[in-house]
C-alpha cells in the first residue's frame, strides 16, 4: 500500500490518500469573504484525495489573523459556495475547517474587545494585528453561562458549511487555539465544569463535536489535534492521558477522522519516539487517522504501508505544488514554497506556482 492506494472514506471515494492540510493564506476580501482568487487556488489543488480548507472563524470574536475568511455570514457562505463548486467541478472534495482562535487575538481585531479564553492567563508574545505588531493581552475568561454560545457558534458554522456546499467539516482543536486552550492544562485553570479534571477540560471540545454532528453525518466530521505544539504557552502535564481520552470519546461519537499533527521531520523537526501518540490514538479511535507534519513521498508511503495512518496530509508541499500527487507519481522535483507570501499578498505565491504540464 502507498499514497496512491484506493481509500474509501466511509461514503466518499478518495482519488488518493494525499490530503491537502488546512492553511491560512490571509487573502480574504472585505467582510472576511473568500477571495475570488481562492476558487482558482483550491481548484488547482483538486487532485488531492481531500482538501481541508484554511481555518475559517465561526464568529467575529474567533478571528486572530489578518484577512481570514469566516463562515458566519451570508456573504461568506456565498463566497465559499463558489469555491466548493469549483473544486467539485475539478473532481475534488473539500472540507471546511471550523476555527476560533480564543486568546490568540487582539482587541484590534475585535472592535476593542478583549479576546476570550478558558482562563485569564498571560502569554509573553506579540501578535500581528491590522495596526501592526502588538503585545498579546491577558484575555478575558469566558463566563460559564457564555460557553453554550460558543457551542452554538460552531454549530452554526457547521450548518453554514453545509449550505456552502462543503463535503464535510474539520473542527480545529489544534495549534493553541480555543479548543486546544480548553483541553490542555497549561491554559485551562477553570474551576467550573469546563476546567480541572480531564473530563471537564475535554467537555467543550466534545460538546462542540456533538453539536457539529447534529448537523452533519458523524462520518463527515473530523477533529484536528497537535499534542506536540508548545508555542503560545501551550503544554500539558500528561499528553498520553489527555489525547487517549479525547480519542476514545471522539470514537464514541463516531466521527469520521482524527487529524494528528505529529511531525516526522522537515522544517518542524521529528517528534521523539517516546512522545509519539499515533499508535495510542490508533488503538482508541476506530475511524480514519490522518497523519501530518513534515511528510514527503517516501515517509508518506512508508506510514501508509505500515498502517501508521490511513491518509497523510501535506501542507507546505501542497501550497507550492498544485499538482503534488502527479509530481509524487512521476518522482518529479518539487517547487519550493515562498515563505514571504504564506500569510500575505494576492496572486503571487498563491495561484502562480507552476504545474509540471503548464506554465501558469
Ligand atoms: C501558511 C500556513 C498556514 C497554516 N494554517 C493552518 C490553519 O489554518 N489551520 C491548521 O490547522 N493548520 C494550519 N497550518 C499548519 C498546516 O496545516 C500543517 O500542519 C503544517 O504545515 C505541517 O505540515 P507540512 O509539514 O506538510 O507543511 C498552516 C501552515 C502553514 C505553512
């Protein structure tokens, strides 16, 4: 088995086992509506077995980057519908990533309001805002009574994603954003039913997952985790327990996949063997496991062949190579990603990476 072996993902037949990882590209237009250029960007990458869209905020309070698209307004749904139609016409499949950044924001993004988080803990870092680089402020801890409102935002985002023609949704539980902040004990010191014990810390992620599967068939829902992400003050005193429990509970809910970021090399370094969680998650979760982090053709093929995961997601290599599956098939050289255009710009570094067959 390898990256090109057939994979039937529940009721979806994927072209190959290569997933395009979610990537924020900061190109949305006024109103946080997907840029018309995004249609071409995603269409160009439709040969992926599955595309996961860039993170899309479920609420204006969930924004923490410049020019990211949302999934909470009618115009955003319309903008996304053009993208999903384009991807489908090109023979691809696309899920939307549902996102709320929690404390990784700034009042400059939020009409002067403080970002919200599980707990009012400081992070000694800076953030790029529309008005320049600023210090991250101590966030406001969500009141217990407010939390059902956050669940509703994710539920509405999931419903809107359906209206926008997506094939499914991925809940962003990774990379130090709101759901990760609730789950891990470095960022959650609450004393109500959403903090303290592991069961309590996982409550919001699981309530959100339940809300999302009330809109979507569970097998069209994924959940992303990053146990080895230690930036932005993120840590956990017992990752093995934390992620085993989460995987087991997500299994109980019957969701389609877990998307595990566990770098094996490349620019993110390799996760030490004794910290790796893929095999533990495999034993707790019976759905599809997507692996991510520094994979290339060789390590991706190996991981599939050894059944470490069912699918492999590629971020930066898909960003720079719209025809990545074909390049892997032909053992062709890859374009290098231009970091200066990852999070800024218009068409350059977005829709102009050349394919093998066509000068763009
Ligand atoms: C430009 C850029 C934007 C990203 N945005 C997101 C995002 O919106 N959501 C997310 O879960 N991960 C995001 N990531 C992380 C990627 O999905 C992926 O985990 C990371 O690039 C590692 O995979 P790779 O080694 O194949 O590039 C982003 C990464 C990059 C480079």
